[in-house]
C-alpha cells in the first residue's frame, strides 16, 4: 500500500527457546497486512506501525490500535495473529457505536482468520475448515441474536452464548454477505463502510452503517436479510 513500508514490530520476552519460530510466524503477517490492504484499503495506521507484543494473560490475543497484545501460547498462531490484525480495520478504523454492535468488530475479525488463509496460503490456515468451525458454532447457537441487546453490563457480552453470537454468527453473516454480493461488490461495500462519512471512517459505526453501504452498492434493500440473520435469533 502507498506510503507504508511492510515490517512488523515484535516485542517478545527474552530467553524464549522458540524465538526463531515465533518471529518467523509473525513475519508471515507482513504479507497478510498487504493482502488485507488490497481488499479493504491501506492499513489504517500506516504512519504509526503494526506489530505484536507478548504480555497477555490467558489465551488468545487482544487488539489495540497499531499494536496487539498476545498470550504466550498464541505467538505462533496464524489464526489469532490474523484475527487481531483484521481488527485494525474492523474495530479500530471503524469501531462499534454500542455494545449491541460489537459483532461488527468480532464477526469481521473471526472472518479474517479464514480470509487470511484464503489470501495468503503461507499462513497454513485452511479457510474451509475455519469457516466450517464458525458455521458449526453459529448453528449451535439458537438462543442469542448476532446483535445482542439483552444485557445490563458489558461483562455479560462475553458470557455464555453471547460469545458465539458475536464471533461465529457474526462471521457467518459476513460470509453470507460476500456470497450474496460477489467479491467485487462485497469488498467495495466494505471499503465504503470503512471510509464513509456516515459514522464509520475512524469513528464509530452501527449495524445500519454496514447495511446502508451494502444497500447502496447492491442497489437492493437488505433489511430482510439483516432482520433474519442479525436482529432476530
């Protein structure tokens, strides 16, 4: 992408026996940054950096703008690295306006795991398997809508079926939107959503922000689709 020199910043604890394999795994993400940029527009924080640092307790990772915390056990996980990277577009460039719109970040990031494998096979991610896993979890959740509104504290967002709702159901909504739209329209609508003036370009976004951008590109009202797969259980 224009004006951006690829090369991540990796901060890892000293004395690790797997240092080389960790840095090699993270270096693969240099190409994933480029692949995502081709689809969604330039990496949003190209004037700053992109990178990962070790320092998260538990499992998985946690994105922060331009620099993402990783648990020690996930430092070589391409799916986790790609998930947190995808958040730089969907979560940081366009963040969610309310907790109910959390799926806009979580769903795209989950989908980003499969997309990374599709766009850059060197990750070793099998995109078919990734989507199949998300699909199984999404189908198993018959009680919680993708857009969660029935909670009183933010802690409840991360409990029970809420997790599979925003991540796995959200992922499959994105996958279905791509299938409905075709690749050209899908990625155009995503770029418009990320850059649009209706509240998502480096600001906050709502479910309607995404829907309206797809409506505009497709010249078709997707309200019934969003009602069925995002709003209702």
